[in-house]
C-alpha cells in the first residue's frame, strides 16, 4: 500500500490521502506537459481550485514565478532526485527544484517540480505555455528574478509562439550589455520614494529608463543600500590591506577579498584599484528588462512584489516543514511536496 498523509478535518476524522495518487502521471492533455515534468493528479486539483475562485478576476494578467530547491535524505526517487545547485547549502545531497507561480492578488496558481539538476533559466519558458493551457490565460506578464535570464529568454518570450510580456531581473555583472551600456548611462533618476524619516517609511527608491537597441531597461537605485554597500566595501578593503601586511597566502580562499585582488599568478598580491572602482558601480542598484510600456515606477513596483513568492517559500520550508523526505518513488515525492503547497492557499485568504 502506498504511503499516505493524514488530513485532520473539522469532525476530527483523519481520512487517508495517498501521496502516490496525487503525484501519479495522467494520460490526458499531452500538450500541457513540461519536459521532465509529467502532468499529474495534483495538476488537475490545482486547476479545479482555480476554477472555484475564477469569478474574483476576469483574467490572469500578471504572474510571479520563482524557484527553490528541496533536498532529500535518501536517493530522491527514480528520476527527480539529482545533485544540483542547492539553495539550502546542501550540495552533498540529492535534491529537486520546485517552482511556484502566483497571480497579482498573491494567490498561488500552481507548483511545478523538476529534477534537482535543472537550471533555473530552463524552467521559465515551458511554464509560460503551460499556464495558458491549464488556466486558459489570454495574456500573461511574467515577473521573475535574474536567475531566469539567459541570452535568448527575452527573445523567446517576445516570439510569435509565446508573445508574452515580462519583467525580468537582469544579471548586472555577467551581462556585458548591462554593465557597459546600461550602468554607464548618465541620465537623471526620477525619485519615487524619498529618503525615509521614520523606520516605518518605505525604502528610498529612484528609477530611470535606458533604451539599448530595441530593448527597454529600468535602472533602480536605493540610496540607503548604496551607502551601505560603499561602507561594507570600504571596511573589507581596509581589512584586506592589514591582512596583506601580514602575508597573502590565505587570502585566495576568501571570496570577499578575492574579487579585489589581481587575476592570475603573482609573487605578492596587491589591491586592484580598478576592481574596487568597478564594484562601486553596482552599489544599491538593480536592473530590470521589460517589454511593457508602463512607466518605470510601475515596472519597479511590480517587480518588488516578487517578494511574495520568496515569502511563501520561507513559509513552506520553515512552518510546513516538508523535510525530511525519505520517499523512493517520484510520484510519492510529488504528492508529498504538493501537500505543502495546498496550505499556502490559506495564507492569502486569511490575509
């Protein structure tokens, strides 16, 4: 008999809900499947839950999407448990990748599950198509973090096949176009939120729009964070100078120091002033890529709402406690994680 979880009802009865049934692959709707992610019973439940509250809004126009990882104590099933980039600092254990999609009102739409070696950047595009097929969405604007961006992501989202709006966090340091052209722009910022006067005031925020070819970039600046970043870097550099006077052999293993040291072999390390100045360009900033025509402040506010997904991930891991997971079958693992997703629907309802 398949392992099961007990759900306590109002009457005190604890009916048995087989986990394997929830994660069991279905044979219908082959077009709505994602590579490495079969359509399961849990998907049908998510769609029926969506139908029950569909009258609250006319259509989904904004979807927040992010991923996390959950590690296993055992082998992690037949296929889903794989070694990958762990967000829980447990690279020694097999894991799975869990994606969560929320609508504009903070309601969880669905959770998607991938093998643990799946890269974040490969999860976004399949989810866009699947959202349309599963929830009959006409127009979607995807809001996602910088881990979802690759060279072809924005082009694919704008393609005739997907035709999707997006707000994506950009990789400032690794994308040459952003570091060389977007951050080099000298136009003025527009102040959206002033410097705070009390601790309850929102964080200060300035934004500006930068056009690169046919792409629209929004540069955001938090002056308070900029000052903190500058102070932290100054403290690191000063401490690094003191360490260099005592010897430099042990400095290579320190990531905080290493980015300010010259690349390549050297008889004796010295602080690379160019690297220090380069790092200062990123203080307090983040960059968004979008194809929407809305004002930069609207784009920025929408992106900042991505914290809702991160908050639900924290709730799922710390309060609902899906770990430890010892299951040995993929369908049971999918059902187990889905049982941590279901209570998340109560959170926005209570709020």
